[in-house]
C-alpha cells in the first residue's frame, strides 16, 4: 500500500495556521490530524485529547526519554511534541498526516523524514500579525510581545521550508496549501 504524505505546517503564532488546518480537514478526506502533547495550560474551550494532550513537565520528559515523540520543542515557555506512534500508524495506512508545529520541530521532522513536505505560512504584514494576535485575546500582553519577537525569528527561517504561503485571504491560503499537497502527491 502507498504510504501517506507527511505535511508540516509552520508559521508564527496568530498567522492563522489553526484555521487553515481546520479548513483543510473539511476539504481533504484522506487528511488526518496529529494531536500534540504540551505542558501549556489549556485555554478556555480547549479539550484534552482534542486540541492537545495537556501533560505535566514530568510526563513530557518521560515521553521524550522513552522516544515516544517524533519531534519536540520548547517555545514561548512551554514544551510541545508530536506523539510518534499514531503518526507512523496513519502514514503506514496510507493516510496523509498534517502537523501544525513550530520551526524547531519542522526542522527535526525534515531531517528525520526528508520525504515530508514543509509549508511556512506568512502573514501579509507584521502589523496584521500583531492585530490578529491581539484580536485573538487568548494571551496576556507579555505573551503577545513574546510571540511577536519569536515571529520575527521564525519568519527569518522561512527559507528553510519547501513552500511558503501568505495568509492574507484565508480561502486563497487554503487553496494554495491544497495545491501544494496535490502537486507533491502527483495528483
Ligand atoms: P499554541 O500555544 O499557540 O497552541 O502553540 C504555540 C506554538 O507551538 C505554535 O507555533 C504551534 O505551531 C507550536 N506547536 C504546537 N504543537 C506542536 C508540536 O507538537 N511540536 C512543536 N514543535 N510545536 C508545536
């Protein structure tokens, strides 16, 4: 059986990766999600096992030590990682898997799985990114500043990605990512 495609979607916090991700899931029936583990506290409305598996730092370290994570990174003060077994299982079954992870994680995945496709989502401008991040209202002022500083650093590394997509209009960005997936799969 043909293996599925591993797709990595990265980009600065607030750029709209989550929305692109949900719309892709609606449109591509063969696409599945990977639920990450994190030591971050849940935001209002976030459900354990759906948005993330919320774990303690001890549990995260244990998973890392036991080689249960495909990649892991510390970003904006918290640890994040992709559980390995479910991703490998889905790819083996021919399902495509989308990882929505940070740049450090994306680099680890590209190194370990060169056949994956990496996509970096850019904001139309720095001002728009700031507006979206503040408008989201899920972070404190300090966290917003931290995420904006990290955004500059991440954007400077976007050249490492196979493809770049600008999220100015969400429907255009989703169509662009879908076209990349189709092209890589030779459809
Ligand atoms: P948030 O706290 O806003 O949910 O996520 C913060 C950052 O962590 C985002 O850039 C997101 O893409 C990244 N992230 C989420 N899950 C993972 C993961 O499993 N691994 C890595 N490396 N980054 C992740």
